């Protein structure tokens, strides 16, 4: 039995998202969520997922969504981010079925100041629901971790009530992910905030589970965005077990791992840290920094190797009258970045046990 026996190929919504995550937890694997900024990066991710027969999560951040729409657009009132996220979702919907893999179309890290972006996407979800019977996006993430715990949970519950009417999945964050990503800078945050307590996680569970079962929790265990020197980041994925055990005790459901947990700041993590996180109920791991760098590597290597063919339109080491179009055509060098990014996505899938799942 494989994932395609559980959920169909294409963009998943409603109960199919939960079925995928339940299957991942049962089979003890997790799915990488790759931040994408263009149709090119989306296609690289889908290609990797198809080649190794894996479900995949594609996500856009607020800044990544604005870039998807084009830097020429003004992002006043989050307009470019709204348009870009919607454009990304439509592209993924159109091509995911052709690649034959199940895809969760997700949006990443929406802080309180970015709620107009969230509102714009939900309005489009509701329009899509009316005409297609499902929301445009599979899921969204609210990151209100910089607010008080009470406000964080209350705002998440308010939005989740709206999302639950469409069967939509919500990811929320309790505790702070350090480092810097997409304009959110937590490099100087108090260290204690990087480690969420089991009681706080269960408070989230108690509130959201009354609304819908379709939610996951990004609990902090020392996570940091980006890649840093070894020893600078103190990850403790073993702490996630405490969240599960506490929830099991409160719910009297021993041995069930009732929480769907998310691993933020996955780039640069050791394989042992990843294995421990998955063993403790992580079903999704965000990967951004490593795939950004991988996308560069293919292009960088091409430019260095073919430097003599990229100085002029005509004239190269083979002759003064030799044309260079087949080297400077963007389809050539962008493709090199897609290939190295795709390879890095496959590596993330292998680390998470997400191979040959279809």
C-alpha cells in the first residue's frame, strides 16, 4: 500500500491533507516543505518528487509570493504577495497532476503584521470553494509566536473557524524560531523562547481540536532559520517526545502520538536530529536555505565552466564568428539550477524517509 492508495495525485485539500499526515506519522516518515519563489523552482521540486515517488509540500512565504508575482508590482497592502501566492497555487494545481504526485500547497510564516496577506488568500480560497467545492490552497500557516500565548491561540482559533468551514489545514507556531528569514529577524531573541513547553503545546491542542482536527503545531526546540557554524545552534528534537507524552496523558490515549508536529529551520540539521524529530511525530520539515543554495550551485558552475561562451553574443573559444545563443539562452542555465535544486530536494526526502512512498 502506498500514498496514492490513501490520497490522489495533485493538490490535496480537506481530509486528504490529514490522511496524508496520518499516513506519514503511522509509517514514520515526514514530508519536506520546500519554499518556492518561481515556476522554475516549483517545477524542480515536482520533478524531484516524481523521480523518487514521494508526496511533497510546496510553500510560498510572503516575500516569496511577492517575487512570484514580479518585483515590478507594488506590494502596498500586501497586494503583490496576495497575487503571487494565488498565481503559485494555480501553477501548482495545473502541473502537479501531470507529475503524478500528491502535493500540499501551503503558505509559510504569516506574522501579525502580515495578516492582510492572509486575509487576501482566504478570500480567494472562499471564492474557489464556491465554484469548485474546495479551497484553492491546501493549508496556511499563522506565525503569531511573537505575540503573547493567549493572543496567539485566540487569533489562530478565530482564523481557524473560518478555515474549518472549507476543511482547510492550519499550521501554527508556539515558541520562536531564531535567525532571520524573509524580513523576520529573531537573531537576538531570548534563548528560553526557543524551547516550547508541553503545557503550552497542549493549550493549543485543546483550543484548536474543538474546531477541527486539521491542524499542526510548530513547537520550538531550538530551531533557527538558515545555516550556521556547527555548535552555534542547539537543537533538541528529543523534547518533542515530551509534548506527545503530555498530550497522551491528558487525553488518556497512551502510545498514539496525538500531535501533528512541524520542524522549522530544517536546513543544516544533522540526520540524527531529523530522525529523532520524525520518531517523535514530526510530519513536515521546512527546507529553504539549503535549496536556495542548491539552485545557485547549478547556475554558478555553468557560468564558471562556460565563461568563455558568455561574454558576447558572437565569438567564443571555438572561433570569432561562433554564436553563443545555446549558452546564454535562459532555458539552458536556469535548467542547471533546477537540476541541482531537484537533487537537494531528493536528499531532503531521503533524510525524512520519504522515498518510494507512491
